[in-house]
C-alpha cells in the first residue's frame, strides 16, 4: 500500500531536483513511479500542482502554496516521531549529512564503519556540496561548514579548527623555485576557485586576492592538481595531512600565514527551530573527538 507521505516526499524531490527524471535518479526509483505519485496527488486535491513543458517543470500558484505547507508538515511529523524515539533513547532513522567533498572524503568517510557499528539503526545519507546550501531546500539534517557562519537562523556546534597552508609539490618547486616573499607569488601559477569566490582571498601577509591561473569548483580537484605539480594552492590542514606527512606536498611561506582566521573554523550546523534530535546529537558527539582537527 502506498502512503500519502511517500507521494509527498516524491513531490518535494521533483521540485528540489527540477524534474521527474532527476528526482527518479536521485531516489533510484523508476520515473513512472514519480509521475504516478504526482498524478495521484493532483487527482486527490483536484488541482494542478506542476506545469510541465518539454524542457522544465514549475510549480503553479496552488503548487507553491501546497509545497510550502507540506515542507512544514513533514518536518513536524519527523519531529513528532523523533520525540518518541528520544523517550526510548534509541537513536534511529534517516540522517542526511552534507559536507564539502574534501571534508567528506578525508574526514567523514573513514569514520563510517565505526559509526555504523555503534548506531546500526541510524541510516546515513551523504551528500557533497562545494558551496553553502539551504538545509531546508535540500532536506539536510546537518551540514559541516568551513569558515565563519553568517546565517543567524542556524545553530552551530564548533567541531574544531583547521589551519590553512600554501602548498606545492616538490616537483613544482624544483622547476619554479620556492617563493621567499608574498610578492613573489605573482611569478607562480596559483590554484584557486572559479570566480567569484571568497576562497580566492588567501590569508597570507596582509591578505592576498588571487586571480587563479587554474580554477576549479572543487577543493579536491585543486588538491589533485597541486599533487600533479600544477602550481601553488591554499588548503585546509584536514585534507592534506597525509600529503604533508608523506612529503607529496610542501609548505610555502608558512611564517606569513594569518592564524587564527575565520576560515579555520569547522562547524556542524542545523536549524535552531528544530529540537536537537537524538540522531544529530549522536552523530556530532561521535565525530567530534575523532576528527583530525585542532581544538
């Protein structure tokens, strides 16, 4: 038997993903199942929720009102279910976690096995986003954010700090020579993010706004480029610890780096208006002492 809430979840996925096929791919279900769910809802409600064209879908006025209300309703339902679980003191259920790709790969993934053993009833869903996401829109329970938090509607738990380093491969420095001053960086190939990006302001010297010679949207791509000898990049310690230990990357102008600075903060964030569920609490308390961060 198909529950009404299942159809509502599918509707939200279509809206958030921007179409039937993307929603089906994300949920790993047939497109036909998604389409039937929307048809059932529209028939039951007696209104058209989505305007469909060959290229895109959009919400009707009635659809926008309905989606806004069901987001709140499903959140309240999850909160009610969570309160029952809290009474039994058995964290269980789905937990959606988002983080930047490097943090997910280098810090969280190595902890998954132990976390699963300790909390077998918590089912993790992991997503990676290179920018700041809307937790409600992406239906994310907790996100790991690097840097200063600006959204006052979010509650944050400081997980630790991660220093920034300017790094290059030994092969690159053999070819180009190690810069001795901040000014000499202008003679080098600099690796940065696709503009505009606040991450292209490096906390070195008095602060340096770079124009990348090689730009990417992912920090992990830039790390791989740096390892391949493509230039000098600015990286958080949490993603390059093993590279430094093995000598694959070398520090540049370390004495010129500003520390502490706001970009060193690593925080777990979630909405203030949501009671701290046992799932989120269990996850944060588990990872905090195991992450390779400065306290």
